[in-house]
C-alpha cells in the first residue's frame, strides 16, 4: 500500500516544477523581443500602474496575446497528439499525420481566396471566427472520409494510411489554389501556412482557450477509459467502454482543437508527435496526470520555439512551423534510429 | 423482464439458444445451444478453426451472432448496457496490444473501469482492492513493471488480477494457458479455480481441460458435437472423430477424470 502513496507526491512535485517552468517561460516570453522590456515593467503593466503608454500597449496588445496563444497552441497540439496516439494505438499519430490539419488548412485557404479575407484586417474577430468555422468544417470532412473508409474495415493501419493519403491530397488542393492566386495573396498565405503568432489578438486567444478547456476536461474525465483503449478494442469493450464511440469522440475533439489553432496560427507540425514521446520518458502512460503534464510541457515547448523565432535572426521573425518542423523531423529520425537499434524502444 | 420467459433453464447463468455466426456468408458457428449454471468450471475444446474463439467473442459481445439468442442471468445479452455487462462478465483475452506499455498496476486498474464514474480517479478503497488482487496473484512486487516486460505466465496472472477486481459473475478465458510452461499452466489454473467464479475457458490441451473442468463443450467445424462431464466427452471415438488422431483414453491414476494417451506413431485412419 505504502509504495503507492509515495507515487502521488512524486507526480505532484513534477507538476509543481513544470508549473514553475511554465510561469518563468511566460515571463521571459513577455520580456524578450524586438523591444526589451524589464521584469518590473512587465509586472507593472500587467497588475499595477504603468506610466509608459507604449510599453503597456506592447504588453497588452502584442506580447500577452502572442504568449498566451503560443502556450495554448503548444498545449492543444500536444494533447491532440497524445489522445490520437492513444485511441489509434499508433505512436506516430499526430493531427498532421492524420490529414486533419491539411483539411483545415485547405478550407482556410479556400475561404481566404474566395472571400478575399485579409489576415490583418480590423474585423479580426469576424475573420477569425469565419476561418475557424471553415477550418473545423475542413477537418471534419477529413474525419468523415476517414470514418467512411474505415467503416467496413475497422483496422487501425487503414486509419493511419488513409490519414496520410488524405493529408497529401488536401496539401495538393491547397497548392492548386495558391497556384492560381495573385502573388500578394500567396505570400500572405504562405507566411500563414508556415505558422506564426504575430497576428494573434485576445479574442482569438479566448476562443482557443475555451476549446482547449473543453477538450482537456473531456479527456481528463475519460482517462481511465482511454487507458483501456491502449490494451485494444476487445479489452476496452470487456471493461464497458464503447471503443468506436470513444475513438470518434476523441477524433472530433482533436479535430476541433486543431482547426481553431490552424485558423489562428497556421500550420505548426510535429508538436503533437514530439511532446507525448518526451513526456513518456519520465512519466508513465497510465497515470491520471499524464494529460495535464503533456499539455503543460507542450505549452512550454511552444513558448520557447516562439522566443527562439524572435531571437534567431535580428529584426526579423522566423515562421514557427519552420522551427517545429526542423526540430520535429530530427526527433522523428532519432526515434527511428533508436527503434532500429533496439526494437522495443520505439514503443516504450 | 419479458425476455426472461424465453429462457429455458431457470437457474442458468449463461444460456445459448441456436446460436449461429457467419462471416462473409461463410458459416463459422451453427445452431449452438448450451447452458452454464452458477459456479461451474466449463472447458471449451476443439481443433484449430473449430470456432472456439468466435463462440467466446459472441458471448462477451465483441461479435454479434447472425442468429440465435444468448441469455445472461435471464436477460437477453444484447439488451444489457456495456457497463452492466462489464460488471458481470470479465474476459482474459488471448493477445493484447500494448504499444504504450501500461504497468501491471494500471492493467489491473482497468478492471475497475466499469465501476468508474465521470472524472473519478481511483479511490483509496479501489487502490487497496488492486493491491489485494496483485498480492493474490503474487504480482505485487512487479506491479510497477511494464506489462510488456513481463513473462507469459506473469502477464496471465496480471490479467487474472484484473478479472478479480472486476468482480464478475462469469469469467471467460480464451486459451489462458497457451505458450506457458507446465508449472505456470497449473499455477494459473489453480489460481482460477480458487476464485470461486463461474468460468468458461477454452483449451488446447485436452488433459488440462479434462482435469480442470466440471463440464466440457466440444466444438467441431462450428458445431457443438459433445457437451457433458469430461468422461462423457473425452472418449476414444470423439478424439478420433474430431481431432483426427489415434488415442487411448484412460482414467488418470490420481483422479476421476479421463486422460488421453496419444499414439504418437500414427494419425487417425
């Protein structure tokens, strides 16, 4: 009995440490940038009186929305990746691998081209909501096709391969649209597809935060059922879980989360793949805290990617997607090499 | 319940009436009828492809039969909701995927999923239930080890611990002793018998089935060809007709049950 009582404080300690790290990262993200702002100024702007109007504006209109958005995007993508990996029992599952992001991206680009949506327009909330809805429809179309394809053959490999095929198909559609667009629109859309937090506003952060909270609570409430899914549909069924229904629910939730994030900050890949793998190195899969830790670590990771994107080239910002794809593909290759060396490592 | 009137055996825990299952127009099971009463240990035997796993899967509702009725505790099986069913029937399946390597403790904890409510994590009484079950199967020391890293016998013991916490009326086991050394086969069987549950288990090993079971069901090409006490089912004729080997059935020196001595030199002619 006693050894299990000890396990909890350990989890609490790691959560406490991760929370501390998260708060520190958020502070640094508010401080670091083209204009360096002191810690005192950040605190004053956020919680007290700030004398300089300019600094207050930078904090409230630029740095804070961007920082919060980066954190939520990282948390949301990591959580989506984890839940997709769990319900499909595939260690390589990720919103991007499943075509969910490509479907969302295509729908967003289609909406932009058709309605000439200006990414930097003053009607931000309207365009953001419109693009989110479009992205959600796009990702739902992908999910619907996936369900249709796997309907008569409930095979997990089919699901993954169909996802990869759909991902390529919708990327091709997106390229096709871009090919016929005018050059100015193309450059704006290209920058968006590579992922960025620069145009984030507080409204978008709020909507993303609500969706994230809903998804997180749902996953947390079903974490024991999700554990059963790891041991196979047959086991899940024999402990009272409807595996197909739970899988579809989780696919839909992660599609919704991915869609809102794609509409908000474009295409950011690999986070959903990397973070759950990293967390599994120091935290067991079966733990009730796993989902919270993955979300927090995902958020911290994205904050630092965003900070690096501001620092790497002076007076210029690198698109987020480039950095995550570079880190992600290296990580992916490392996993594969490790897997070849000793087979089970990949599937720990 | 109106469905109860269709049940023919009043005290049967599980009852199958004319159960058939076909896959892509190919009949796998046809017209299977039998009943299992409380606290019986029933063995299911038959050659490869006889339909043992398919029958068990119909009984724990992973597959739906194409025809016929199954009653559990006087209720139509199809009418029972997932949670209630899982509180009543526990299953030890043959092969499990576990790509993310849950530890033994977490696997046992799955047995309490049918009792979990929204948002609930393990209560302290559920914690001690799991610990007790791990102790009962002798796996407490390895409870934090990954399930994948355990040996075949240890894996089975963990799955039985999961069944213990699930507190079912019926335990279904699909070849619980396959790939195990004889020592572990006996260990797993003694453990199962000590649970005092109604058990339906499929077997490859006829002698083990004969020694353990109160009653045996013999399947051949999807049909139930024998149903009775081991001595009635394990006979020279049945072994020859349904397993295609020559054998001599004798009585086991230490017990009442029949024992098969194979003629290793020739197949049935």
